[in-house]
């Protein structure tokens, strides 16, 4: 399974590796924003496993680990740069030494500086997809996109995108010649499906984050599970909506139980079923589940062998969850 992203010459695997987790511990506004401790060598093995199983799309950010995720990717992918597609993000202000992130900067000057820093950490002379990671006003966005167009002309980036769930912002990006992808949250239980309409209208790609609801759709976390405060899911972030006070939301667990049999049909694991749902929503989607172990990389990549859920399975999920036809 592959996808085509405008301005990027090579085919892109229909699933990417989300690289937030491999960034290790860091703090956003005083709260843990990573996925706990991480082993860089295990991260390297996970990346190699993903590559071996046909994954060539890697999504990171300069904010993940305050630069550490990019450094890990740059080291591991150095000898395979031409075979992979690297997407990173910018816009958050970070301190690599203190491992802190806080505030944003969307000025053209900052974008150029941030791009140069990411190029160094990623050990490359170009970034395939450079994405704005935070909000911006229409006026700020237009000035920023002009600057990104210059980076395209200089060969430092191939194209750009915006990580946003806001429809108006998505349209602004999609109207630009070099604006080729919207990153947004979407999974079988939650997300911003309206962004898919923008992607279809403007012929741009959906880089789909949180396809596993930050791990909830893996089925590993029952009602008694509590994440520690050194994991963003237990740190009290208001935007971490799949978990409250470190616990999986009970109503989401109930919904997952109700559709478990459908998602695991045809031999799929729960994770693979959740990814298959995303693919069935649109042929433009590239889900980017977070990966930090070889086992996770293998399970996620193997989902491509099964492909998307069928129309019948999708309709049955809507019926069971008693949702309207907004998702159909």
C-alpha cells in the first residue's frame, strides 16, 4: 500500500512511523510531554524493523524530546536518506539542553532558523515535508507560507504542511502550491473527520495522527490502569482527551469493547483494525501511529497486508456506535 504526496517524487508507504515517543522525556509548560523513558537503541531497532517491512515515511518534530527525536532519526537513517521520506514540524519554542518546550513562534525568521536546526539534527540537506506544528492567524500564516516557498526554491524543503484541526487553517494551507498535507487527529472513536473534506476538495494528503487514540485502541489499558505523571497521558494536559487523570476514559473503553469484534475480523489485531478503519475513511490518509519498539513496528506495518476495512464493516461500526452519517 502506497500513497503519493504532491512535490515528493517517490511513493510513500500508506502508514508512517510517528516519532514522538522516541524523543524521550521532555516538558511542555512544566508538565511531562513525552511517553516516559526511552531506549535509543530500541528506537533504532524499531526504525529498522519499520524499514524492513516497507515503511518509508517518518514523522517527527523539533519539539519531540526538544530535538532528540530528530537526532535519533538522523543517526539511524543517515545511510538510507534517499529511500525514506522525512516529515518534521516546527513552531514551538524549545530548549534542547533543558528539554523544555513552551510558547510558539511563527515568524518567517524563526521558520528559517528552525529549519536549519532540524536539517542539522536530521543529518540531511533537505526535509521532504515541513509542517507548522501550532496555530497561526491568517495573516501570520500567509507570511509564513511565503517564507516556506522560499525554502522550497532553495531546496531545503520539498513541500510543507500544517498540523491543525481547524478547517479554515487547513484551507489556507491547501490553497498554496507547495502546501501538500494536513496533519490532524483521527481515529475510530474521535478526531477531526471534517479535515478529510478539505483534503479531498484540494487534492492534498491527510497525515493522520492519534490513529490509536494515544494507545487506548491497542486494548492494553483497562479501567484500572493509571499512567504516571512522567507520561503525557498522566500529566494532566487538557488536550490529551483519551485519558483523564492518567486513566482511559470509561466511555471510550465501552465503545471499543462494542466494536472490538469488527475491528479484529479477518485475522487483524485490534491495532491493525484501528488502522484499517482510518484507511477506509479515505484513500488520502497516512496514519502515523507512535512506535518505540520492534514489536510495535512489526504489528503496525503488517496492517498493510490486510488493507482497509470493508464498506460493510464501516457501516456496522457506525450502527453499533449509533453515530450519524457525518463519518460515512
